């Protein structure tokens, strides 16, 4: 009886199968603070056979990727939101043997950043009952108009693997972990920061960016106005959005500080912006001061306490 039970368990394990995702990546350029909004495109339009004999590989990738993409696509908004990122996801796949659909440009430019994931035709293989598919991934900065991160994703699936929400969550978690490694994703979502009754009485009167206006303007809220007027791209630049989110996270803190690299400012100078007890001070940093504080040309250092 025991042997039968063990055999049944082994059969169940075999039938359930398993899947795994491995991600490696590196940044190719700096960005203006952590990513808070992103468009994710799951794409197979660049997957092309080198010759007719590759048709079996095409069938394999289309079948597997269709299942993986379907569940990952569904989970992207929720998983990214749990990590403090507003995300929209789009499928751009070939549902038949015809040409794949092309997404309208406006969809791709909804948010400041675009993450594209595409299977590669060179690394699809069938070994020992396992299907391994390599995918190329990159993040495009809409404002800088260049790729700022490149990654490689390997999805491995054993025979009869169950592709479900857990599969998708592991897939996305691996990507987010690599983005944390390079500082593109915050360690904690901004929405964990709240004003409470325990806030010190001398905390600055920071108004959230969504509430800021003529009647609610404070000395500290003028920091946002300064960034709108003094960044090198204009008041609607993605860096302003990041600056506002950082500003909002400082609600209830007695000290809020930014150090802005010269590659981001209109006049090409480094700055330190600090709000202490509702007193705003904006100081131009000398080259020596910027170097001592490790202020990089195209980055914003932010902290509050």
C-alpha cells in the first residue's frame, strides 16, 4: 500500500510539472529616480525562423509563450502595484501565421518608461522533456529616447507544467528584483508612508502634489515649482513626476532633502534642495561639494527623516 501511495505521489508530481524563471540584466543609462509608471509589452513580433526547418521551433514558442504571456499579462498591474508602480500591460503577439498586430504609438507612450519582452529564436530548445525559452528584455526611457536597461530572461518548463498565477508572480518578481539591484525600483512602495498622530510637532507642512495649489502652497511645496522651472526638459518632464512622488513621501517628516545632478538642470549646475521645519533652502553646489556628496550628473538623491 505504501509503495502504491509513493507511486501515486510521484505520478502527481510528474504530471503537475514545474516551471522556473531566471533573469539577469544591467542598466545602460541612469534615470531620474525610481520608476513609478511603466508600460509593459509582451511581444513576439521579432521571432522569425531562419529557415523552413525552424517551423517546429516556431510552433513550440508560440504555444508556450501564448500560455505564459496570457497569465503574466493578467498579473502585471497587480504585482507591479504591490511594488509601488502603476503599470499597463499589452500583448503584441502573432495569433496566427500572419503578421503580428502593431500597437498604436500612443499606447506605448502612456507612461515615461516602456518594458518590452520578446522571445529569441536562437535559444529555443527541447531537452530531456524540458522546454527552455530565452527572452530579450529592455526598458526604454521615453523622455531620454534611449534604452536604459537590458536583460535576459530564461523561462524553463517541464513536461505537463501548470502555468498559473504563481508562475506569473515568480516571472515578474525575478524581473523586479533585478531592477531593484540597479536602483530602478524602490525597495518599498511609496504608499507605506503616511502622516500619523505621532508625527513631531515641528514636521514641515508638506501638501501632497495632488492637493498643492494657490491656497495650500507652503514654503516646501515651492520645491516642486523650482523643479518644474529649472529642470532641463520643462514642467511636464518625467523627472517632475518622480520629484512630486518623492515630495509626497516626505509628508510628516522634519527634514526632506534632494541633491540634483547638473545633467538634469537647465543651467547645468548641481543643487541641494532641503526643507527643514517648513523652511526651504536651495543651494548651488560647487564641483568639490558635489563630488564629496557623490552627486552624479544624471541622478537625484533623495531622503527624508
